[in-house]
C-alpha cells in the first residue's frame, strides 16, 4: 500500500468555480504535511504547508485531519493558471512521501 | 538568490551503463535530497545527504549511490542501468541547521534531469 493515496482526477472545472480534493496517508508517524503543485514536465513547487488547525493562503485552504489520516485542499475562484497536478506530501524524519497527484484543469 | 540547479538537463544512456547526475543546492542550504519520478507517478525518495553523509535512504538498490561535497553540492550515481531507471531525477535542497527560526521542513526542488535508458 502506498504511503500517500490521491484521487488522480482529472477535475475539470470552469473559471471561478471551487474545487476540492483529498488525500489519505497510512503512516501515522508522519510529522508534517504539504501540498506541492507540479506543472507538466516541471519540478514540484511548494504550494503550502498543512496544519491541524487548518490554514489559508489566498484562494487556497488546506486542512489536516490526523484522526482520519486525510488531508484536503480547496481552491476558490479557480483561475486558468491553477491548472496543474497537485501533489499531497507527508514528511517522516527527513523523507518526503508523495502521492501520485491530482490533476486539475480549469477551463475558460 | 540562486535556486537549485541540476545538470545535465537530459541524458540518454544504454542498459548496463553508469550515469552521474549533479545538483547544486539553493544558496544557504546545506542538505540535499534525491528523488526519482517515473511518468504518471509522484517523486520517490532515494536518499538525503547532510554533512557529506547519507542520512536517510529510501527503498532503492545499492546501484544508486551518492555523494555530497564540502560546498554542499551533490552527485547521484546509478550503476548498471536498467530500462526501468528511465525517469525524471529531482534534487531538493533544504536547511538542516536552523538559523533565526528558519524552517527545516521545506524542500525546494531543482528542474530535474530527465534520464532515458535504451
């Protein structure tokens, strides 16, 4: 079983819509969690860290539920530039464990 | 502020050959991690180097080895290449020695080296 599991999507949404997706993790020892975004054939870039209390960065909201071992990401007022693959990441010691990614396509 | 750099950008090798990939961390960072990303998958952790030693290793065979130099740059070596080694190899840098409360959690990725094994 993979340490981090994600719905691959794709999520096809119109501009201005809200889109949300989750990932689950199996390693309860994971200490930190992140969302990275990856554009086609590019490197992953940190989108935001995820905290148990929930955190928001502009149009993006992330939530961690340790009891159920899932992490969520919500994107409000989607922009065309939000089209990317979103990677859910757990950190245990020095190692990052990535999900396979959720693809989001925002259409005009 | 120089970001993470990797070389070469692309590489084509044949089965059985050996390859060396290079990474220079972001300015001020002292830790380098290597990841392998196959098509359609998330990056998989290979290992991490800090203070010129391998600090943690993922589930990769001994054919994968590395090195970190005193200037914090790093190399990834892969021996006896297999077709399945074809992937994007990503280097990520981070800061392990905290300074002024700077987080050590964040890993910043380089653009990667795309390796094709024929």
